[in-house]
C-alpha cells in the first residue's frame, strides 16, 4: 500500500474490490481472508434463499450486503438451558417459558378494550397468556408456533397465566442459546429467516475466513478474541459467556473505527491549518472581569484559562463548551470574543434563531456598555466598542451599513443568525468565532463562517457551545477531534425549579389556578405547545388554539402573548420585547423559546403534551425559569395514556434536575444513531456498541487509536486497518467528515 504522508487524513475509496465466495473463480490475492470491504460489496441476493422479494424485505430493514447481514445482530437471546417447564413455573416468579401455541382468540371488553387470549403448552403442561389492547397478537401467534415468553406467572381462576409478556418467535429452532433477531411484520422478516441467512453467509465465508486487521499484540493486551470467532459466537453462542466475549470484540471494532477517523482528522487539521496567535492578557479583558457584579465560578475560570491557552497559538482552536442551563456559558463566550477585539481583530457570535440572537445581543450590550477600544485615528485615542446585530430582519439601509462596518473591521463584535453565512458578508479580520447551540447548524454552515473571515487564509479560532449536556462517552466519541470544556457548576443566585407531572383534568385545573396565582403575585409564565397549527396526524393542541382557549378561559383577563416560528420577525421581536418588559403576563409559544431566553421574572413553565418531547428538550424548557430570585415551577402535562417510553422520560425529568445525569438517561432511551451523518439517518455507525454502557471500551478504543497513529502520524504499519478505515469513511458523508 502506498505510504500516507503525515497530515493526510485516513479516508478515500480503495480500488479493486473483490466480490467473491468459494463458488467464484479466484485470483491468487482472493485467497486472503475476506475483508469487511469485500463483504460490503457482495449483495445479499448472492445467498441461497434470498430472491427478489426477500431482497426487498431486507433492504427495508437496512440490509443490502453480506456485511449488513452479519452485523444484523440478535437483539436478545433465549437461554434454553435456563428455561422452566410450565409445570415447575412458580406463581409470582418472572421467568422464560418456551412453549407451542395451541390456540388464539380475541374479544372486546367494556370500554372498548381488546383482549387477546392465547393457549400455550409444553411437554409438562399448559397455561394461558393474555394481551390487552394488542389485537395484532392474534395474527402473530398462529397455531403451531414455538414462542419464548418472558413475564410474571400469575394465578387466574386456578390456572397459571401471564399478562402482556415479552414474546419472541422461535420457529422450530433448537439449541442451548437461541438468538432472537429484530423482526419486521411489515417487511415479512422473521427471526428464523435471519438466522438461516446468517448461517448461509457464514458458511460461504468459511473457506477464506474473515480478515482481522487488529495487531495481535493489541488483541492480547485487551483480551479480545479473533474477529471470525466473534462473528460466529455472536450469532450462535454455546454459552452466554461466549456471547459476551464476542460482543466485547465487535463493540471494540466499531468504536475503534470511529476513533481512528477522528484521530486522523485531528492530526491532518493540525498539520495544515494555520490560525492567528493572540495575547489573552490586556486592559479590555481585565476591565470586563472587574466590572462583573459577581464572582466567576471555578468552572468558568478554568474554561477561560483553557481558551486563553488555545488562542495564544497559531493552531486554530477547536473547542466544545458544554454546560447545563444557567451555567454561565455566555460570559465564557464573551471572554473569547473580547480577546479577539483586544488584539485588534473581529469576533462573531452565531445563534440559530433570531429570538436567541436578539437575546444574546441585548445581554452582551448590557455587559459591554461604556467599553472603549484603541483607535489611533481619533484625537482621544479610543472609540466606543462597536457591537452590531445582523439578522434576516431589518431595513436594507441598516443591513448595508452593518455589512460595510463588518468589511472594514469597524464592527468589533457581530452577533447574528444564519445571515452571517451569506456571500455578501465579508469580515475585515475575523479571528474568533463562537457558535451557540452548534447542533442546530449544518457542518458546511459552520465551515462557511470560519472561511469567510480573512483574505490570508488563516482560520479563526472556533468555540462551539451547547446547553444540551452530552454524556461523557458521547463527547469522547462524537466530538473526539475537539477539545472539550465542561461548565459543571451553577453560578450563585439560581433558584431550584420544582417539577410537577400533571396527569388528568383535575390536576390540570389545579395547575392553571396556581399559574394564575403566580401571575397575580407579579410573576410571568410560559406555556409551550408542540405544534403551530392543528395537524391531522397529531392531536396535540397548537399554540394558536391554546392561546385562544387560555384567553377565553383559565387566563381570562390577563395579558397573554403568542410566539411561534412562522410569525414575521418584527412581530416576534415585538412580542419578546413586551414579555421582557413585563407588559405580558404569559407567553404561549412553540419551542422557539427552548434555548437562550432569559427573563428572570418568569417563574412558571407549562409544557403541554410533554410526553411528545425528548428529555433534552424538556430540560431546556425547564431551564427558562428559575433564573431570578423567586421560586419557580415547571409543569409537565402529559396525555391521558402516554407510551411506556414517554413515562420513562417524564419520570426522569421529575426525579432529576441534573442535565448530565439526564443526558445519560436520554442516551439509554434513544440509542446512539449515526455519529458521522449530518442528517442523523441511514446506516448506523454503532450497531452493537452502546455509549451508555460501554464507557470502558470507548476509553480503550480512544487509547488504542492514539497509540496506533501517534507514533509516526499514520497507520502505514497496519495496511489492513488503513483499508478498513478507508472503507468505513467511504460509507459516510465524506464532506461531513472532512469539515466537522
């Protein structure tokens, strides 16, 4: 393999993929073990039993190649060595029973509920199984099927019974440990189908085997089994211990691929990018710190020192600043922005919405009121620091004026929205960029702002902020090529927010009474709805309808405003200005107020249809109150019958106000998704690894990636690993990988 120069990132498509199994004529090179690249190039239709209909069904669940198939892992296993015969099942015990379906029927109960009754049995006896409101079970559990049932054994009228147990269809498979694969009734794929196709794929691979790119010394040190053995034991383990050993190896592989790409990107960036060195000490920054009305937290001081160290070198800063709501990220960002101005350069703060950009502009303007910067063209030698706002609204004359000041360098700090990304925006000397709520911007958008700042091709330092706490494992993985700072302390003066979970009309009536009482005491309230207008697909009440109902009902006689994303910019600004000035008692809004809005007098947050929101979003909304000296409350109003997952989310919010703890719980509930794809869709980068459970292996993969690459800046001593990472990168959005 050609040597890779230091600083050239791993990635790119290798040529000469061999689509082969033992039935094909083989060139000499094809006698080597099959790589993942080769397995990914072989379509599943090459396997016996996969015709056009089955191929389409597999495509519907994301399986198109042999690689996709052998990494379509079992979702659980039935340990038939530990199963209990029905005759020995103890009342009150939670057990697994493997039995045959004898009959299934259904009937409607009072109140419209559906009851499905199923009779099952094994060689030792029989029992009944009932399902409430799961009418499809009658079709699923056909007579003669062998099923595994996990649930609590009850006594109903003298017979053993299970209610709503977990069901796995086993077909006629035997064995000590039976893998159960994800099934799709829509696509027509059953677990025994997948098992037979996986077995066929493994059989066809066996003459050549599957390549293992990991160095033997690394496998030995980490106690990892060979890859071929791992694939065999994950699909057909003879014991649960074998399954665990196999999972450890395949989890490490997934995480190492991600870490090697990130490490390579970082080294390439550091080798090629050139920034601007700043002197972080000076009168402007010192004056800013002296004027603060309160002491900085230890976390803020630590993070500012990390930023100072970054911007003092010519290597462009790439730092992620994460902190819970109210942790003081704005002050840290302003410190970075002022370092640029102090060194006779410009800085920019980009926010995802006009509401948030306006909020930042107002906050920064108040903190910098009266500040001056050196100006040799004036007799006094100084001029007022020039802070400008650039958004989509405003007159054409105002916009032209701001653009001229940005281009000539007389605009010191520019706060803006996506408007900063337009071709007409050219900075005179941009040296520090802060991107707030970075996950709301596309990768190319962030890159566009950085690349628009200078003619000398030097890149500004970049600080990306998020108020959505990121679990440690996710930060190490998704942001593995960024330096990470965490604000894990809250400034003094933040009041705790009491969270209420509101269920039922009586509780809702009491809630609105409490809201009115709080408003009459001089405070203000937010009411958040998930939709702007009515939708036939969702029964959640819209902001417009709720506004009308509250004005006529629970909040009649009070000043109630309305805010949503489809309103003209001028109207949105007017509504927010009235709310900040306490000219409105309550604000009915969509999630446009999720981040950045800071109204200390607002002490009540009501979230309607809260079960339709995610944990992070609910935590952000809750963070809009409790920002002043008055006690605050957040009411999470759920639908009458929330899903089990929604119940878990709301329970987590009710029990904890720690953003990082909630982020870990959110990760457990949602899974990881696609780490490198900007659209968060398509093939998953982590099919088996869990960032919520596999911290040990995340750290091990990170350490191994550093050790493998760091020695000489490349992986040329491990050509098989280079090829695998090239292949892995080619499956992702290459532009995203290069510019993230």
